[in-house]
């Protein structure tokens, strides 16, 4: 798939930073305004033992035992799978990738690899074979160190105990940092990890030769510290317009007291922050749906800064997801919003499900309205046609669906406590799929309501004088 890079925004939330003790990792997948996504459940043992990347031709032998996992692949595999995000049966979550950039100096000594492991294949060759977030970091790191990568990327991992953020800095070198339990991080198309403590193996993992590589080639501008972002990353004008404002707005939403001195173009924004208040699943959704509402930079507003900065939620979002962990085993939640997050609804799928509704497995080009992706996009483009008149109608549907989601999850949690085995999986599947279908029906109804209202907006109209 062309033009897959230069996109996405991510969030990671530690369990003591959340309102309910859950761990959340989430990301917007941004590439094209009309490029359908599917959702699937791969069954235990389903994956082949030999993998060939359609994008880079990399070949890998894989373990014979693969876990069940959820994923959101592209509608076509011509350029590869791009499975992007999911939770496996061992309650491990992964999201790949947050595109970033390395500077020319480091790439001169460790160039990107044409036939390496890229975003297209990462979830497919890692998530089915890991039983912890830390194990996921190590497996991906080993693969990149051995085969290299053709992209600079950030990858998110989580399990029921911790969240990790993994970054590649060149063709083979990488680092990963554990998100402190009381903190969160927001990332926007820049290398984000800062100072590395190589003695702290509880909170940092890294390529075993990264220090020697940096020392050999004199890459560290500040030898008193090993700041991964400064050594491997970029800090130019495009970052100030494209990336840094999205980090800034996250800090303004969650840590306004600490971030009072920050500006949208601040170049030293911290990777890790502590929230001023505990964060809920709706806070995470609000961040990934954000377009600078309440500021002069909102592209659908009338401020002097409208369209100055790239928003988090935009037309090129194919899907947005939040993987919510540290709940009941098998009842962790893969929240999925198809299309533009600001104009869609996050649907909760428990990771213990065995199937998803048929509309979530459909969708191609041209558009077809038996597809979940296109049902959400249909409502979205109709709202866009008369945004300020129709946005309140969309918001009413979103609020109702959000309340219904919390009610459904609470009911499911109660019932699941006394269930196990196939009966539990069947119940989780029934609950998830029932909510998903109800939400599609709500958006179908919204679209019909909008079409009905739009009939009076036609330019071919005439107001007859009541005296005639």
C-alpha cells in the first residue's frame, strides 16, 4: 500500500493513572480517507509456520503453536496484511506502528533495510507467539536486530501488569521503555523516548550493542546522557507543525497544571507525564478523537489558527483502537472505531471472543453499505456535508452508544465471574457482537435521518410567497 507512513497518533496509560486500574494503549491508524479495514479473530493454531512478506519479501519460520488473537487487517493484502492491532488469548496487546523519522547521521551508519521487517508484518509475526508484553518487546527486538527494518517506528505493547513503548532508531537498533504505572504518554510521529538508563533492566530494554554503535560513530551530542530522541530522532520545522502540537494538546487535556508553560511548537515536550486526574476509557477516546476543540487551531472552527497544525483525528483515519488491559482474563477489551474517530463510535470487543459480525469482515473499494467500515464512513460524510447542523445529531448517537457500552460491559463482567470454557467464550462473543450490531443499526438510522433532512438543503429550491 502506498503512502502508509507519516501518520498515526498514540496513547499509553499506566494502571495507576487510570480511573479503574486498567492499562490502556491506543492509536489512530492514518493513511487514506477511503481505505477499508476489517476486523478478524484468528483461531489458535491457525497461523502458517512459514511467513513471506508481500511488501519486503522477508521470509521467516514461525513457531508451530500460534495463539488466538484479534486483528484489523487491510481490505486487500496486495501490499501485505497490515494487521495493526490486537489482543491475544494470553491477554497480551500489541499495536503497530507509530511512524517516526530517524536523522541522516544515524542512517548513514545503519541504513534502513529494503527487505526487513516493517509495519505490514509486525503484528502477524509477533502477537500470536508471546505471553507477556516484555516477551513481545524482546521478540520484536530480536527480529529487527537480525533482519533489520525499512522504517522508523514506534510499537505499543501491554499485558495485565504493564505497558511498554518500543522504538526503532535505524536499520537495526532499538530501545523500549516501560510506562510507569502512574503515568501516561502521547506520541505523534516523532521518536519519543528520551534518557535511557542501561542499568535499569526493569524499565528499559534495548539492542545489546546500541551503546557501542553510538560511541563508535560519535553520534551522541550530549555524552553525559543517552537521550535516544536526540541521538536518533529529528527536530525540524515539520515536527513543529506536524507532530509536536498533537503531544501538546494531550498534555493540555490531561496535565494542564504541569503543562501550563508548553506551547504547540515546544521542542522539548516530555515523553512521560503524570495526569492531573485519573483517566478513563473515554479520556483515551477523547484524545484520539481530538482536533483541537476549544482552541484557535480547530480546523472546523473559525479561529485564526485553523488548519495551522495537523489534528489527531482527521479524514485519513482508517480506524482507531484502544486496547484495555488488566481486566478479567479473556475479558480485556479491543475497542475499535472504524473510520474517523471523531465521527465514529468505539465498539468494545472482548478478547475472549471467537468471531465478529460479518459486516466487520467486509468492505472493499468501491464502497458497499454491508460493511461496518462503510456504514460508519457513510454517516461521517453525511455529517460533514452540513457539519454545524448535523454534528449535534451525531453527538446524540455517540453519547447513547457510549452509555450502552458501559452498561453492556458491566453486565458481562458480572455474568462472566461464574463462567468458564466454551460457555464463557460464547457469552463474550454474544455480548460483543450484539452491541456491535446495535451500533451499526444506530448509524444506519442516523444516515437515513440525515438524508431525510438534507432533502430540503438542495440549491434547486424556491420559497413560494404565502400570499400567492
